[in-house]
C-alpha cells in the first residue's frame, strides 16, 4: 500500500468545550475552522491525564499513566515504551518533531528521527511532587495565580518566542520534504505551547476580543468551603489565598487566552499554507494535551476531571473518512492506534499492553462500546484519581475522596453529584465495578510514591557537583547548509528548488 504522510498539529491547554464542532463560532480561528470543515470532529475527546507530561506520554504511547509511569511533569518516559514515532519509523517513515513534547529523562527522541527545536520545559526530575508531604507547595514551580493577575498585552514573551520558532522550523522542514531527497513517507509533529498560560497576547490578537461576550466564566466561582475535596487541593496548590482576583483580572485572563487561540491559529495557518504550496498531501490530526478551567467554578489551569480541564479538541482529516461530528466519547490515547491504522502499521505485538483503540472504525460508522478512562496522580493530588466517561455519565474515584457521578446530558457543568442519589444507585454500582476491575488504587498509589521517592534522591544527587543537562540540544550542521566547497553548485541549486523547472 502507499502509506500516507502524516502531519500532527498539537497545542497545549486548549479547552475542548470551546470546540463543540470545530472552533466555536465566536472564536477568530479561520484556519482551524477550515480544517474542521474537512475533518472528523470528535466532540467529546478526553486527555489520558490532565497535565502536560503525562497527557503527552499517554497520547504518544496509547497508554495511561499507570502503565507508562509518567505520573507527573517530572516522571521519566522510559525508552522501552513504543510511541507512534517508533511504530511509524519501524515501518519506514521519517519521523520528526518540531516543538514541545515534555519528555523527561535522558531519552529526548522516543522514536523521532530528528527534533528541530529544544523543549520549552526542563527534562530533569526537579518538578517532582511528594505524596509524603501532603499540602506542601513547592513555590518555585507549582502553579499559582500570577498568570491571572499578570494577563495582558506584549509583543514578545518566552512562549511566543518558542512558538514562533516551532512554526518556522516546521515550515522549513515541509519545504525540505517537498524537494524529494528522501523517498520515505513522513510523519511531522508540530507541537505548540500556546494557548497555555501566562495569558499574555500580542496586540493584534488581543484587539480581536475587545467586545467578546465570553469573558465571564459560565460557572461562577464556588466558595472554597463548598468545593469538592480535590478542587480544594487544587486551589491550595495554586496558592489562592495569596491573590485577590478581581472580575477585571478574570476577564483579562480569558481574553488573553482567547487571543492566543487566534495566535496559534495563525501559526497553524502558516504550516498548512506551506503544505499546500509544496503540493503535498497528508493525514492531519489536530489535538490538545489537556484543557484549562479558565476561572469556571473558581478553578484555573488543568489537573482535574471537570470538562474544561480534561476535555480536548480532536479533529482528523484523512482520505476515506468523511467529515462528520462524532458524539461518542474518545481519548487522546486512541491517537496512536488510529495513526498506525491509517498508515497500515500493525501494533499487534504491543496491543495487549496498551489502552487505546483505533478510531477509524468509529469514524467509519462502527459503534464504539468501551468507556474512556482518565488518570491523575500529579501536583495538587495526595493520591491517584481515576475517571470513567461512558455514554452521558462521568464517574470519578479516589482513595481519599467520595465518589462523583455526573450526568453530562442534563448537567453539562457538573454541578450535581448523583453518587448519593438512590435513583442512580445502579449506575453508580456499574461504574464502581468497572473501576475496581480496571484499577487497584492501593497499588497505583504505592507505585507513584515509590517513583517520587526515587526521583527525589536522583535529582538531589545530580544537582551536586558537575551538572549535565538532559534537555535536548538541537544542532544544525552549518557545513551542510546553503553552499559549501564540497558541494556542486549546479546540483545544489537544482536539488534545493521546488518546484523544479518552472
């Protein structure tokens, strides 16, 4: 078979409720709206874990944190876990990454043949939580609400500098692929860090939302004493008492976030335009690693199972799949088996040890019956939390907390916990049985604690004496670029031109 090229467009912290069927009408996102029009849109897609590193490891491996062991933003993604990059590369693909994937540990490739940029976050164990010290805040890296109070306008930031480079390098790579020097099919992953906080945007995008009607959260802040147990922990981890958040600051933060959706739409537009200009075809997958609560319920960022945090946009444009909106809940862990399915690449050897399933049958009209599972065992938690989404219900459990059960069809904002209502006892019992069959929470907790303890020892040891970073160092072979004296100028000029002879 002729294997298709694959372009993966990944963003960071994009709330899936803003993508009910592609971007909401009021969002200024023309490129993503055009992509949505030719894509299968998964309206109820969920992250494998609502935090960057575990969510991305889940996406890449097709497994959940309890299996791949990337529990938090400082847990190593070990080299023996295959990713879609391994599966495709093994089958003859060129695999390349431009941008963020938040790999922790000395392996900074995980199947990618090349990386065009460094990562934006550290690769060592310095961001390790510690379940032995419940409630302790690690001030220098834990989230706080400074992103909310500091929202506003700037022409350049750390994150803009990064994403500008991600887009540039990706475009240059697509130009390079068009020249035909390598006959292999390719998989290029372009992974941005926006619209992740801080909520700071360029003026041209900020001005788009001056009269936006969505600057106030849909769900007003819930007083701390009325929050559920995990939400209280998240508020504490964000040091909420140290900030007096005003209504204007909330509106500015949300405006900055929406503005950065438009910014990233422009970046994606640049990449897609080069693909079009170079006359190349590719399967296109658009996805986020997790969402952002954006002030709903008084919560910010991610780290919870509420819709704003755990639900993500996911759109797939591929030959043979008709554009459609699919309501059935799916997961980002389904991306790896889906991409392999579309490429005709077998995952049979490792499927018994993965959690995802191909979405091609669902996109082709075959019903899906399995629930979506989500896990969380990182900052703001004191023990692992698990979640099941099936039909219109969502169930959550934690060894420390009361169960939660929400009916998203009648209660989309998850305000009414049905776990203690007699009329839903049978539904609760069915979810509880599924969860107990899938998870041993005591064993899960013990594994996380062991991992954290080991990493604290290793991190503190490696910070003494000479420091050797694991961060990826992108190197450019300058002597192989442009014109050098070991090259034939006539051959060079011909090979670097696309299209040739016009």
